[in-house]
C-alpha cells in the first residue's frame, strides 16, 4: 500500500512539473474568453415560459424562467411572473429574489404588485417595502412628464 501511495505521489509531482511552464519560448496559450449568453435563446426560453404560464403549467414555466435568467433573460414582466409562480409554489424567498430582479430591471406595474393575491404572504417579508419602493420609482419614471400650460 505504501508503495502504491509513493508511486501515485511521484506521478502527481511529475504531472505538476510538466504541465505548466514559465518558459517564454513556449508560453501557455491564453485562457479563452467565456462565451456570452445567447440573447435570442434567452428570449425564446422566456417566451416559452410565458406560454407555459398561460397554460397553467407553473412548475415548468418557473423552470424555464430560471434557465432563461441564466441565459440573460431580463424582461421585467417575465421576472415578475416568475416571482408570482414562486409565491404560488410556496417558495417565498425565491419569490423575493424574482421580484427584486423585476424591480431592478424596471418593472413598474404597482397595481399588479399590490393586488396580486399570490403575493399576500410575501408582503410581510422584510424586503417587501424595498421592492415596492423600487417598483413605485419605476412607475414614476415611466409616467409621462406633466405638461404645464401658461
């Protein structure tokens, strides 16, 4: 057993010694840049999630919203709906995450936020007032500027 461990240690040291070099004549290749998410794929997933939501397939829709988020989907209404679905599933912490994302991306439908029955339990969460304020601020930005007549 000792001999096996000694051989494995020797192989490990040999591998470490030969895999990286600081030799300027033989530089290691640069690390490739990460591939940015495909925006069209994110939109497609978001659209598909919206359709599943309309069909009442909430768990499937939430799964696709998660995938779409990872691929760069940032539509505020879709993020809000993901929050509603999470609330309906009883996952209040995930709901808060989605609602914060929606608010950060410009969700401005204050009436939907305050009247959606699925969000009743979430309204007592510590983060609720911060989210509601962001959404209200977004609504104020989206409101047309009042014109004054002289």
